[in-house]
C-alpha cells in the first residue's frame, strides 16, 4: 500500500482507509490520547433518549400528516389500512 503522493491502493478497503486518512489529515501513527476523548454516556441512557425522540417524532408526524392531507387522501389511506387489517384476519384461520 502506497501512502503520500504516490499511487493510490487498489484494494477497496485500503483505498477507503487511505481516503479517510488524507481527508482528515490523520495517519495511523498519530492517534489522540485517551485523556482527550470525551466520556460516553451509558448505553441505557442513550437508548432511553433515542426512544423518547422517536415517540416525540411519531406524535408530531401523524398530526402533521393529517393536517396536510386532503379529505380524499385521508379516505384512501383509511380504506387501504382497513383492507390490510381484513386481509390479515382472513389469511389466519
């Protein structure tokens, strides 16, 4: 693998690494010290935060969609949903 101003590597994985190193001006020899890295929050708190964001977006999205749809579009969406519900019941004995 050639680094610097020479030929780029042919292997896709090595090429990707080369591109990232050159675009961020970092090489594999230089790495940040562990003291400079910020501490990450616990996975449980991240999960709870993301779940709350999803619930909020879902509540906003449905209401906004209802406001922007015409009466005919709402009617078609409701009919499609009803067909899907009834289709599930018929296929399951």
